């Protein structure tokens, strides 16, 4: 729906008085600016007011009717193109909004796709750290002795620690950091 605007036409229109032939959709951005149409009104006024036909003759009265019709045609031409231009301007935000919405959706999806391997690595790293903390806490819990602890309690705790079967989550193999090549091999 957008039309190409000729820069030479814009330059010529912005410095010259607007004529009826200049009122086109291609030149609309320069014609429908602040104060430009008042130049057009002044130009038309100068043409029609400067002429003083004789009202006493049929030819003079027809000339006055012709001048008034010329003003009406000029008004209609300017209004028609202006309304068409205004319609284009009102449609432009809808087009831009749709493009921005698509752009944001696509960029969010791309961001998530690029970040997926890092998210996976971070989840594994958090699980690894949690497993280490759980194992350390279990050891601390076994070695934390009350003040009135007897030697049999200490022997029992040592046996529990020696016989403790670590869960897969707490096994020393879970404590190792993933290798760099393993983390890089995951597909995006």
C-alpha cells in the first residue's frame, strides 16, 4: 500500500506554491504538512479573486460560476488525496505492530534455542552441587556428637559412616564436573 515518494518532487513541492496538478498521493507527505495547504488556498484565492467578471452580462455570471466550480474541484481533489493519504497513515501502525510482534516472537525463540545448552548445563551443575552438599551434610550429621556422647555412640556412628551406601545422587561419580567436550556436544 505504500507508494514511493520522489525526492525531487518533494524538494520542488516544498519550495514552490502548490498547484492542483501537484496534489498526488506520491507527493502527499510534503503537501499535507503544516502550512502547505494554506499556500494552496492562497494560490487559488489569488487566481479567482483577482478576476472580477461583470455580473451584468451572461458571460460574466457564467465566469463567476466557473470560478466557484474550479474552487470546489480543487477542494475535492485535495480532500480526496488527503483522505487516501490519511488512510495509508492509519494502516501503517498496524503493519509495524504486526512486524514487531513477529520479530519479538522470533527473537525470543532464537534466544531460547541458543540458551538451551547452557540451561541444561546449569541444571546438571546445580544437581551435582546439591549432591555434594547432601553428602557433606550426611558426614557432618554423623560426626556431630552431643556433649554426653559415649564411646559406643561414636563406634556406632563410625560403623554407619563406613557402611553407608551412597545413593546414586550422592555418589562420588555425580560430584565430577561434566567434561568440556560433553557439554559442547549437546545439540542446540
